[in-house]
């Protein structure tokens, strides 16, 4: 499965990504391709929700599942089907175009937001490599590296103002310090088939889900082979039977 030829030939998305730190591809996948992801995520979700139903919440102590805020889950278990490798192929082409000098590995996950769940804190997906800065600040080493961490979002439901779009501070991937209280947020509204790709250094947050319905987004994280992803520092897995696959 290849990206539409016009997408590969049209290079402006690279320029937009370099400038903003986030780029949207409209209807990159068709309905049948999205159904593959959605059906697999539903299977995983059923196992996850059954197991955590009677657990103390929010869940904070595992590598394969976390709850950023109450009702905002992030799980990286069970994505072992070869179907995910097929869906990832065109994304790999884009990542190679955006950062051609880095060798990446990647893993899948899902971030359901339950109805009525609140927002997440503003954050970057990366940490300061030399740990010389505090909070969300980065130093020049972090900023001068080529893109080495990408998050790719696949909305499985329509993303509206009411159910909580992901919000970005454009250009913050190139700024060591940002006055977050004064910054303008970019909040793209999406439909299934759209794809969002962003630099892990960009400041972003998940906004509140003001509806009563769950909103589900699948994702792929691409990390440079030399980068130690602290997501997996705990190494205590709630779902060893659904062991995560790193590609």
C-alpha cells in the first residue's frame, strides 16, 4: 500500500512540518483501511477495559498502560497483528521524507478519551537529553537535532470541538522556552481517514471531552534507534499476554 503519488510529489508538507512541527494529511486512508485499525483496537480495548474495571484509578504504574488523567487512557499492548505493519507502510515513507538521516523503530498504541474526561497537561513527548532544563524547557542540543521522535495520530472517531481535539503550539518544537499561558493553540478538527504527524518536541495537550461518548485515537510513535524512550522505564506490564511489539 503506497501513499497517493500526488502526496509524495507534493513537497510542501515537509516545509510546513519544519516550520510548524505538525502536519495534517486529509483522507490519507480510506474507510476499509480504517476499519482494519478500528476492529483491531476494539479487540484490544475489550481486553483492557475488562481487566482494569475494578482497579484503582487513575492507573500510573505500568509501562504498557497509563492514565494521563482520569478517563484518558494510553495503552500500548496488543498491537501485534500484521495488519498494523501494513497500515504503517505509507507512514514510514512520510517519516523517511521528514527525517531522512535517522533510523527509526516504532510502536503502536491507542488513546481513548472517555466521555466527560478532562484535559491533559501541556507537555512535549520527549525529555531533555542531557537533563539540563526543567519542566517543558529544552536546550540547544535538543532543538538542533534533526527530528528524532514523531507521533502519528489516526482518529477512529470524528474529532470535534466538543469531544476533545489535540491542541498544539505551532513552532514550539524550535523554542527552548515558551510562555504557555500566552500561546495560541492550533486545534485541528479531523475525520477518520485523516492523519496528524507531529514532532515530539512540540508542546501539545489533549483537550477535554465534553460529550458522553468515548473518543478513540490510534497512534504510532517513531523514535530514533539511539533514543531511550522513558515510556518503558518502569518495565512492569499489566498485560504480558498482550506483549507490545517494537518494529
